[in-house]
């Protein structure tokens, strides 16, 4: 049977009808079997111990070879048969939780940083300059200047730290410099070294413990509170300040106390 073909003059009107027989494309992937897998949340691998080396936890069942922990259970707190540390040293009193860990800074290292141009001696040296120049790799509870290499220090400096030894103070002042010791808390150190972490400038706290107050009141330590100590006064808070006693506080003021008592009685109405 002959198939009637349209006229060539009509092909430009319906081009899609004259491209030949229609072919349907396959929509299903041929590799669907290789793409099958379990749901991740529904799969739990159970460790099977003692099923041979190929099981991952086989042969010795994850306990290793020999040793006390491989043979059986070890009591909690067992220290190998020796006298336990808690009995030798006692349960408390061996670690001072109030102790401070100062970061040491020796004078020879400080002079070396000045010679290399890493620290500018014409400007005041604070904790920030010491950390930014990598002269100190982090600060714990404060910075203490020590006198190692004191004969190498030739440059006058103006430095503020937490503490300083007597020999270090003597060497810095002999070179024409100045040292001031100031109390810093951990937040205070962070606000000086990393000011970008705070939206507003932090006010540095003053010491509250007696030992800290007495240290920074002492002029020998070049403390920043030494100006509060009057002439003849001790930086210690234990001893009374020398001076005249209060009215009526001693036998030498008995007359003044009696006069005040008499004046009160005269002013009584009844």
C-alpha cells in the first residue's frame, strides 16, 4: 500500500511533521540497581568482638596484648599497687589556688628587642607592646621583670608591669629609666592587650586583697599606690598609722574628756 506524502510546498508550514518516524526516549536509568542504598538513619553497625582480625575488633577484642587491663577489670582509683597520692600528700592543702603565675621578662631579652627595633624605647612600654612585639608569648596572671643580663641594659625605658625585682628596678633606674608596678586582673590584661575585643574601654580594677594592697603601696616596689602613703606611714595595713591619738582615747586627754562631759550636762534641759 502506498503512503501519500504531502507536497514539498507544504513542508515549511509544519516542519515537525516531516522529520521522519517518531522515536520515544527512555526516561528510566539503566543503572538503578547500582544506586540502591540503605537510609543513613536506619543503619547501625554493631561491633562484634572476638570474631577474628578481619572484624575490626577481633582476636584480642580491642583490649590489646597482655597487661592488667587486658586480663580483667581494674578498680577505680587503683595506682598500680603503690600508696595512693591522696594518702601520701593528703586530700587538700597541697595546691595553692591563690598563687599567681607571673610571666618572666629578663632585662637582656628586653634590650635585645630594643636593639632589633622591635620595641620603641622612646614611648611608654606596656603589656600590649610586649605581646605585639612577641617579646612575651602570652601573659598569664601578670608580668614580672627579672634582672638577668642587667649589665646589658643601656637604654632608658619607661615600663609598666605587674611586678619587678629589686635588682631589676636598680638596673633600670641606673640606665635613666623608670619602672611602675600596677595591679592587673585577667580581664584588665585582656582589655589592654586586645582592646578590639571590647566595645568600650574598660576601667582597670584596684587590688582588694591585703597582700596586693601592701605591695603596690610600697615605694620600694615602685607601686602605683605609693603616693597614698604619707610621710612616716608604713605601707603595711596591719600597723596603726603613727600620729596624735583621738580626743578622750588616752590618759593624756582625760581633762578634755571631762570638759566635754561637763558641757553636755550643762546643756541638758531635764
